[in-house]
């Protein structure tokens, strides 16, 4: 959804993408998070409204701003599917979405698993060959 916000750098009102939560204020998306939303929910379209109704995970990480390391919020795909190998929830890994991780592990290793287990199994497989 598009939402008006105040840009402190330019001291002007702007229009940007926003994520609305059920019980809190909306979050204005920066360019990085807008790209993530598009990649997850509308890879062939610029329409971020295709993300409406989908669940996401917000997490804190760091980024460099004007030479300083600052905390920032990032978005990743939500998943409830658990890895049959380790029992942890399958999350995006190494720049790949949950769907991509599942597809790659199934194709290369014959079963669906999380990124960490896939990495470990691939090491073991290469060791045996």
C-alpha cells in the first residue's frame, strides 16, 4: 500500500510503500525492503499490493550509513515448515527464498531441508565421492 511520510533528509512529504500490521502502526518500507517484498510476492511485477495477506518476518540487522554501522529492520519470508533433518523452521538462506531452498534441496539431495542442513549434507556427499 502507498502511504505518505515525511522525509527528514529532504524535509518534504513523499509517497512510499508501507506494510500494515494487525495491531500496530504501519512500517514505511525503504528501497531494500521494498525490493524484498517485490522479490517474494511479485517477482514479475512492481505491484507491492500482491503482498497483502502474506506473512513476513521482521528482523534486526546492521547496515552502513555514511560510514557508520547502524541497526536496521529487514524483511524475510515467513515459513512454518520445519526441516525434517534438524527440526528447525526452514528460513531463507544465502539469498535464496524458502521455496528456492526447498526446490534446490529436493533436486540435489532428494529431500526437503533447511539451508544449514543442505550445506552440511552437500559437504558429506562431496566427501563420499
